C-alpha cells in the first residue's frame, strides 16, 4: 500500500487546525487586525468562550470520562518531570528562580486549551474531549499553580508564608479555566437539567472557543517584540524538551508503566506533543521577567509541531 494517501490524510487532519493560526498571523502582519486584537481576542477566549466550552463538557460528561486515574497520573507525571528537570538545568546556567520556572513552563506547558480541543476532535474523536479537559485542568491549574508558587517564593523579600498562600489561592480562584469546570461539575451532582436556552447559549459561545483561540495564537505569534535575542542553545533545548522529551516520556509511562488503553494512551501522547502554550508568556509579562526566550519558544515549537504531530499521526495511523 502506498504511503502517499496515508500522509495526505494525516496532513488533512493537522492542517485545518493550524490554518487558523496562520490566518491570525497573516491578519496581524497585514494590519487587518490592530495591535489590541491579540489581547482582546485572547481575553474573549479565556474569560468567555473556553470557560463556556469547559462548563458544557463537564456538565454533560459521565464520571467515567473524567475520572481516569491512569491518564491523570501519566499526563501529570510527564509534564511535572519535564518542568522540574528544566528548572534544575536552568538554575545551573545560572538563572534566577523566577526565570528558571518560566523556562520550566516553556518546556512542560502544552497548549491543550487552544490547540488540544480542536486537534483531538479531528484526530481521535469526541470521546477524547473528557481526557483533554482533564489535561487542560492539570496544565492550567496544577502546573501553572506550582509555577506561581515557585515564582512567588523566588521573589519573596520577606517571610510571610500565610500572605503568599492567600495570594496564590486568590489567583487560582479567579482563574476562569478552573472555575468553569468546577461549576459545570455541580450540574450532574445536583441532578438539575440545564434549560434549553442556556444549552443554546453555551453551544454558541463554546463553539467560538477553538477557532478564536487558534486565531488569537496566530495574532500573538505575529507580534513584534523588543528585547534581547535569546541564546540559541537554551531555546533549542526548551523546544526539544517540549516536542520530544515530554511526548516520549508520556508514551513510556502510558505504554509500559500504567498500561493505558490504546485510545487513552494515544490521547495522552498527542496532548503531550503539543507546542508550548501562551501561559508562560503571560506569566513572564505579569512578573516583568525577560519574555524574549518565551515568545521565541512558543513561535518555534508551534511551527515545528506541525511537522512533529503530523509525523506522530502518520506513524500511529
């Protein structure tokens, strides 16, 4: 059997997901959309569209779809090990703890929210949405929360642990990507049916999440940023950790340690193979750390992931 039709079918899975990213990039570079479009569209996705999608998925999910202990362990261990290893390597350069933590996010923070949902639907199917939701919560809550804790420790100028813990909890409580699925979980627990008008609202708003998120990512990648050019070797190392080490480690854990079913294993590896999300850049901007390295890792990993994900889907076809 010729490999050409298989390769073409693989590309047909990946290209429609990455095409909106290119559309957003092109729209920004041609000045069709202005400099504020990135921030505003990203805020729309993070505060409205994606929370609506997460709420709707959880509200209609069966407990067996969400509670997958093996999948949770595989994905969590995979991203945390890569994160911790990168932080240790970065501290030897040496870097400040806050900068080393952001490097750790660059290597372990998969773009499950923006690219993960549309990709798993076309590559695996609707049954992969539950695990993708779990992976998103692990990424934006567990990994992101751990990073915030470590950054706060690194920047702490006085010993006020109670104040620091309160600040971290307040930050997580305001995270719509955490609050939305938690509220959605109340629906099946309470046994209350969602009104049809609310269902329509959630479907309309949630349906905008994936395309708008991908366009927003393209807008973000098209922005020209001032700053010192990042060192090539550390940047290549971070991209390699993200696109090679994390999916390989996840595959080993899924296949040989926890022995997940084929579909769950495939979903875990595919999500681990995603490029770096925009979370590390937002955190670098928020804490006023050097963001040139982060923006370049996001750009390069996103471009290269088109090839690496296509190769993975081709091999597993």
